[in-house]
């Protein structure tokens, strides 16, 4: 099969047309090959297809089907015995073939950007037998590109930044445009970049799309942002090419190219002398056109007469210099200060040091204003000492205060009575002399902390405060005494020389060398036959027995007077009585009973029962005299019955009666010595006693 002469001419015309529009220099006409076709019963013949791949122009807008090409076989003699068929991509739907002539047409508009080529299969059949006369073979219909797509910036619009003051040619950003046309065919996809807006500050590389700075010393402080419009044009930028644009926003980033500058060469501030330490005196700020870290400041006082009185620091939020007080101001001592203050960038850029020093100085004058101040004491604390033996009206010490103002107003003194409620002290209003107003006692209050007020005579509202600590010195004015209330007992079976008590003493005084006490028996008790005292020489003494055979019935309580002397100058002494009780003890020497025998009836008995018991007692104990007394034990009232032999009259002159009455008399003081006896035991005791007496 081969192309006809007419078709071949048409084909050449199409090729020429394509070369004109697309700049194609040489057609791509690859030749296809196929295997030899064998027909049964016949000799082998070679393939007779004589056609190449077809080309069809995209975007055809005509009303008739677009002629693509013609298929022809050498077997076809033109008598209509051969028919042609197509199969493959787009067969029948896009491409149709005239089965008689082999003419191929495109019935739809084609777009190379959607599909660049179609692969089809062609076959020549015997119309009568419907058998192939040639082997089936593939061929390609290639869509010929035209320049129908403009370049597009898929990543636009762009934003970029570049440091200010950058040299010419500094790269900013690269833009890229994409053209959907065939990059391998002609110049439809060959893009050239140009800048439409942004000159003369920036330029763009035509082939690469790299945007660069075009002017030196671009200053962010003058203009910090630029809007560029970049164009991409295909056909290598020739007339008739398609183009697309994008915007590029370029921001100049800051560099430290501006030194700080004070708006004024000098400043003046007035401050009262009463302003407390660490108070803010003033805020000053050096201007810097830079921003961020490039505008961070450091301030310092480089000269002046207030170097030790004031200091300056930086407010990190506002970059202001904050001047504060380091020492108290005193108008009377100094009325003004002059400071030389320097401001400098924290981090200078060495590239721009040639522009000048990146620091500036200014002068700050601080005027101290006079303030009416309260009187000031010559000392913050006055320690004083006075003996507790001092007389009322004696001088203890003197305080002094003065008016610090230039007027030097006279000062009057007084004591803050909230600190001297008992009014132990007085102060002379004019001289500040402190005297005693009452007798002092170190043991009551060893230190008096009082506040002295000093007020101006001309302005009593101005009050200063001074503090006085008065220490009371000790004298030996307290006698020693027992360290505690001793409860001393001695067993009836105690042996001579037995220690029954160890005593010590206390003294409210506080001698500088400590206490030393001396113990002895009084003169009246020295020769007693019952007890002795041994001074242990360590501020204690031991009480010892001198005999044995103590009996409660004979004497249940002993009173031993002890003489104690301290080591003061002059020394003081006291006599303390030690009460010793005689007790019945067990084998281990532990006291069991320490009072004379007594019997107690519970308070629960009715009055009638008590009278009956008394009657029985009087009847049964005809030879005994009965004495009774009411005793309170643990808030329960009981009757204590004491039995006295009848032959001894019930009188105080009778020693038995007197001794037993003494037991009653002592009950309120020694309730533990009374034994409560149940009614049954009491009756049994009475019966036993009656039987014994009546014989």
C-alpha cells in the first residue's frame, strides 16, 4: 500500500505549513517495519505498506472533518475488491477511514496537551472473503503542537526578603514559569523572563528567572518594601509569543546601619530630697532608626559628680535608659548633680562602622529640691545601762536629734508611752536627758526598749524617732530559797545517818560569777537529836537521821528550819522550813501510812442512823468519852470518831483528848491521812471494843 500522488502532495504541503508556523527544520518521519506476511498455499510475499506516521494539527476549528492521510496497498488495483479498517486509540470515535479509498479523517478537535499521539492499527481485507491481504500493522498519528498555552507561574505570587544595603547583584529569589506546549518542538515552550515593575531597584535574569538587586545602598528606613511584576513570554520573547505574569513582594530586612542619637544634647530633672533609694528619677531614650536587635541599647554614666549617687539601666521593652537613686539625697549637703550619659548599640555591625561611631552622649542635670524633713537622731540606737538600785530621778543617759533642714528648727523630746506603759522613765523636753521615774527591778524586767520622739518646734507634724535600749544591771536583792516544795518522809524503822532528803536552792538574782549557796541548820535546830544537815558544797545539801525508832504515835510530823546564804555582796540569807512526816514503811523503805490512825464513816449515812450509832457507842462504851468532828474529804462529809479512855476526862487538859483533837484539826490540811471505814467495819470495831472493855 502506498500514498497516492495527490495525497503525497497534500502531505508535503502540510509539512511545509508546519515548518512555517512552528519553525520545524526537519520533519520526523520514522519508517515502521513489519514481519513478512505468509499466505497459506502461496509463495511468501513482502509487506507492501508504503506509508509513514501521520501528523495532524491540533486545535483545528473547521466544520468539515480534518484530513489526516491516506492508506494504500499495492494489492489494491482500484477495482473495489479491497476494503480498509482501523482499530486502536480513537478509532471510529476520533478517527474514521474510508474503507474504499483508505482516506483517514479526524472528526474532533484535538489538543496535544491532552494527548500528544494516538497509536492505531490498519488492515487491508479482501472484500469478498473478508480475509486480510496484508499483515495488520501499527502506525502513529502525532498531534502537531501549536503555541496555544501561555506560560504560568504555578508558585506565584512570591514573597522574598533581602538585607538592606546589599550590593548590586545580590540574589533575592528565583521565579519559574511553566509552558504546557511541546518543549521539544519549536519555540512554543521556550520562556524568557523580564521585569515589568520594580526597576531600577531590581532586575531578573531572562533565562533563569533569578531576581537580583540592581541598585546599591537600598535603605530600609527610606523604603522597606517593593512590589515587582515579572513577565514570562514564550517563543523566546518574540512578537506573537504568549506571556504570563506574577507579582513578587520584596521586603528589605534590617541591618544595624544607624547609630543611636539623643534627640537633645541636655536634659534637666527636679527631684525632692525625700525620694527613697531605688526610685526612678528620669527616663531618657536615644533614637535608633533600626529595629529589633539592631536597636537594642546600652546606657552608662561616663562622667559627672553623681557616679555613686545615681545609676542607669535599660528597659528592655522600650530601650529607655532609667536613672535611679543609689544613695539618699540631701538638699542641705548638695543641691544638684550633673551626669554625662552614653548610649551605644549593644551589637554593632563592623561593615558600617565607617558611617561613624555607633554611640552618642548627652548631659543630664538633676536638681535636688528641699523638703521639710523630720528631726534626725545622731544614732539609730542608744544603748544605756542603769543599776536596779538607782534612785528615782537619777540620770540614765542622753539622746540628741537635730532638724536637717536649712531652717534648723529647735527640737523637743518626749517618750512614746506605748513603749513605756508603766512610766519608768522621763525625758527632758529640751535637753533629751533620760531619768528614772520609778524604782527599777531587774527581776521584773531586765531590758526596757523605749522610743523617743523628737519634733520640730515650728512644725510639730515633723516627728523623728530614736530608739533606746536600757539594760537593768543586777544587784543582790533577793535571798535564796528552796528550789521546790519538798515532801519529805522518814520511816519509823529508819537507821541513824540515813539520807532522807536532798535539797537545793534558787535565787532570782543573776551574779556574774554564778550562784554559790551555803546550807546549815538554824541555831535552835543545831542540837536536835532527830536530824542533821550536810552541805555538799555544790549548791545542794543532804538531810540525815540522827537516831532510829521514830513512832507516829509519839510524833507524826517534824519541822526542821534550814538556813540558806548566797554569795552576793552583801550576802542575803533566808530560813526555810522542811516538813518531815513519819511514815510506816514496807521492807523496801517505801512509805505506806504517814498519819495518826483515824476512822471515817461515809457521808451516805442518814441522820437517824448516825444518832443510833452514837447511842450504841455511848451505851457500849460506858467507860469511854466520845469526841467527834466533821471532816471534808474529796468533798464528801464524814464524821470522824475519836475514842478516848473514860478515866481520862474529855477536856483539852487531858493529853489524850488534846492529841486526838489535833488529828481532827489537821484533817483539812492532811486529808490523805484519814481512813474511810465502811459501816460494817465500824460496827464490828465498836462491838469488839465494847467486848474488850466490858471484859
